C-alpha cells in the first residue's frame, strides 16, 4: 500500500515545486528516504517532511 502514499507525496511536491522534472522528483524521493536497520532492499521509508524541504 505504499503506492498511494508515495503518489500523494509526489503530488504535494509538484504542487509546491511545479517546475520539477521527473528526474528531479526521482532524485528527491531517493534523497528523502530513510533506511531501516536490517533492510537491504529498496530505498527505505519515505520521509515526507524531508521530501518537501529544499
């Protein structure tokens, strides 16, 4: 059920910064994820507060 959460976070991001490209959105998503100890797969858990900060 991560898809609706991530989609909503991206919608908020694009409403705040409408000139972002899809590449910039992807990089910002990756930068804002927090790794959980013991997990190797994926980028981690999305931190929406961190995503929306510049």
